[in-house]
């Protein structure tokens, strides 16, 4: 978060990520592939090592 202006009792902040709106390119290496768990298939998304919290 960046403070953009202080105007009396008001503060204007920018909460956008600094790279918002930028095109980013990544090189990745896939090191492992695993089958989805039954719970992941049921929920329609991946769960991390500690399960899910939503």
C-alpha cells in the first residue's frame, strides 16, 4: 500500500500491487505431477499440503 496524498484529515492510498497492469513472463519447470484427490475433484480446485481453508 502506498500513501499517494495527505489532504487535511484525508489520506489517499493506492492498494494496487506495484506490477498491476504489467505483462509478466515466467519460465517454469514442472518437477512433479500428481493425481487430484477426491476432495479436490469434488471442490473443483487444488488444495495445498495442509488441506483447504475456505
